[in-house]
C-alpha cells in the first residue's frame, strides 16, 4: 500500500511539474495545485471567448472538449469555422473537374476509334418518367441533321440512327420528330432495351452527343456523376 501511495504521489508531482512548466511559459508561477487548476480553467475560457468572437457570422460547427485537472473537469464548446470543409469541397470539385476532363477525352477517343467525326453536344438532361419508358426526348435542335434527314423528318419519316450506350454497346434506334407542346426530337424503337440494359432510372443525369461515321448519324450516351 505504501508503495502504491508513493507511486501515486510521484504521478501527482510529475503532473504538477508539467502544469507548472506550462504556466511558466505563460508567465504564471504557482506551486499550489488548486490555484493552478483555477488559472488553467480561466485561461482556457478566455481562449474560448476569443475564438468565439473571431467566428461571428461565419458558418461553424461545435465540438465539446473536456479538460480534467485534479479530479475536477472543465467543459468547453469549441467553435470551428468551416474553412476546412470549404477546402475539402474545393478539393472535391477539382477532382470532379479532372475526372470530367478525363471522361471527355475518353469520349473523343472512342468516337475517333469508330471512325467518327463532326462530334456535337446535343443535351445534358435529368431523366424523366417518359424518358425511361417509351422514348428519350431530345431538345428541338436541327444542328445534327443533314438537309436530306431534315426533309425526311418534315415528311414524318423516321431516321435510322446508331446509339452507343455508356458501355459503348451499339443499338439501332429510330429518330423521330414529335409535336407536343412544341416540336422535339425523340429516340424510339429499342429505347426500352437501352434503358433496361443500362439501368437508367428517373432522376439520373445523362449527356448526349451526336457524331457521324461516314454519313451515318450516331448518338453517344454518357452518365453524369
């Protein structure tokens, strides 16, 4: 028992010495444990108040920090601004931009690999209920049509097109012009197969590009993260 008591006493002395050294670095000199604890608690509260005033009007999170001295404890609420979160968000955006750039380069490489040219952005859209059932509705844009194709569609004739899905599998679909609230182009005939094969669902975002292989009109679909 005497040995344990001596060990505990030495631990306390060592702890007091560490605290005294820390306080000395702050120009505090005191050998009384209770006074030392009081000074330390007041100093920590002062730091908390100063930091709280620095983060006024800034987005912040709160962390609970508990300091224990000599059997008593002090609870502080640490206010952290969101600079770290902003840095993380900025880093994530940078990574996304790099991934998108790499994806775009992959798309162009694929188009070239199948002998494609005249690549053109058509639309980026969030899929609706109708998009994942009978047809994929594209915007009213004639830029990807030749004069002959435009004439055919004016006569309500469909144009046979190749569609490459995100896995670069080719399907043959028909491009038609429908008149709803306004005229638009739709991909139909086998579109349900493309939806099922790729697991397309409502609210997913896809990007559509058009290009030509010789004179054949093609569309390429890509998922957008």
